[in-house]
């Protein structure tokens, strides 16, 4: 276990970030890194989760690792996190546990929790949930648990809840089937809590009493599928915090692109891209570039980016650190990770290009994913459309392949 400490904070909350997921639906973005280190607008999702907690005044944070744990440890020893002056009163502990699911992860770090209340967050979502209001709401209601929620049009792919006028939850369905939604709508509740479009967005507040309960009921592994239904069956008070906030489950390549675009457009304000904003562009240093380059708004630019002449970085594009883009290339609504090399007269549209990939001269990519270190050979006529490219240019599969 690693611990990064400046000084112990006096807050009443312990924050637990679950960062052990495999990220299989995001492959090949997660081929070489864990999902929480996937960068959205040039900033790791884990960093957004940490900032979300510390901006709400939570100074004791436990990051629970499993998959690619050493890479997360290396990230946490970076210049920012390794600097006590920047950490301030933030206390971060980084245990690695062999957990079976979300509740089991909390169970296995119980001995590290020192505060009376616990907030559990995920290391692979991007949200501007008003966390301070969420925590105050939990304390005000004096319930056993509180779930973050919001209304969406298509709730069936997420957990659905039903609550009354006091925000108390009476029914919890994890990823319900259509017939379950129909049956739940027929329940006689006097019209008080028929809200089947409210989803669980994955941030939870608990009394510390959750820890001995998890130890006793050690078959409960997942919060959504097991813990919350068990609590309701056993008459524990659970509340739902409902507000209209930004939230994106970055679980597949297309939602990943959307999350980048949303952050560039400030939909998640005050959660913002990496760097400082300069009239619609987010960067800490502007790229070196040749003549006649054009830059749309908004865009995100990393450090040490080098552009040739007549390069066009169109709006809603993100270019990572140490990227080189040669003459005449056009980047539209795409995300290019660090250390990638883009040749001459390349046209990239709504595409993700991962670390260290090389795109040869003349290639056209439309709605593609190019895996880490992949190489597309130069060609004056080669066009890739809706493909996942891994390895050499002839190794391709449909973009929606798992």
C-alpha cells in the first residue's frame, strides 16, 4: 500500500474511489492502461474523481486498485501528486485489493476508514454532481445511505429507483428489463413515487455503520445489484439525491468522444479540460506550428505539440502531449493521445488515436479507433471507416466489436 500525505485533514468524510475496473468495453483504449487513467480532454478520469472530492472538502481519500495497479501508482507519484505543497491537507492512500465487486472493494479497505461518514465514487466517470450539496443532503436526511441520481430518457441500461416526495427510496432495480419497468409502474403507491426514469449514477454516501454490516453480510458483493436491495428489504432508510447535473459513463469509444466534446464545451462546468482556457482553446503552451495553420474553437492542446504547415485542428478536437502532425493534415472532432505521429495530408474525423500510434501520409480515418502503437502505412487512397485498428494497417475490425 502507498500513502501520499501532506497533513491529516479534519473533515468528517472519508472518500473511497473505486479504480479497479478492467475497462473491457473501451478496448483497445485500455490495452496498456487501466480505465481510470484514460484521459478525457488531456486529463485522466481518476484526476477528475480526486478533484471532485477535494473541491467538496474531502481530504481523506482511499483509491482502491486492482487492474494495472502499478500504472496507477506511478501516476500518483507524478510531479503533481508527489509534491506536498500542492497536496495541501490531502491525504491519499492507495491499497491494492483482490475485490470481487464494488461493495467488496469497500469491505476490504474498511480498516483504512477513520471518519464517521463515507462517500464512494468511481474512477471512470466524469460528472459535475454538486458533491458538497450531496454530502450535506445525506447528513440532513440522517438515513443509512444516499444514492446520487438523475433523470434520463432511456433508463434500462442503468439502475432504476423509485422514491417518494421526501426523496426516500422504496424500490431499486439494477439494469431492469422492460417488463420489470412495466410491473414497477403498476405498484400501488398512491402516486407518490412513480419515477422510473431516475437512474443511479454511482456516487454513494453511507454512515460508517456500513462497514460492520458488509463484514457480517459477506455475500453482498455489488452495491447496485445486492447491497441496496438488501438494505431496502431489511428496512434501512435510503435516500436519492436528484438534481440536473452533468454525468457521463465513459464506457465505450463513442461516449468517450462525447465526454471530450462536452468538457471542451463546458457542459460539465466547473469540471474543465486540462490546461488554461485561452479564448476557446485549452492549453498550457501553444503548439509550435508552420504557416497557414488553422485552429477551431473549442479545442484542447497538450504540451510539446509540433505542427507542420497548413494543418487544421478543427473544433471539438483534443491533441495530447508530444504529438507531431505533418503538413496539410486535418483533424476534426477527434482525440489524439500523446506521442502519436500523424503524416502529411491525413484526414481524421471523429476518431480516437491512442498513445504512440503512427498514421502514414495520405490516410483517411472516419469514426475509427487506432490502438496504442498501431501503424497505418502511407497511402494516397487508403480509407478507414468505422474500424478498430490494432497493430499493422491490415489488422482491422468493426468499431463496435467487443
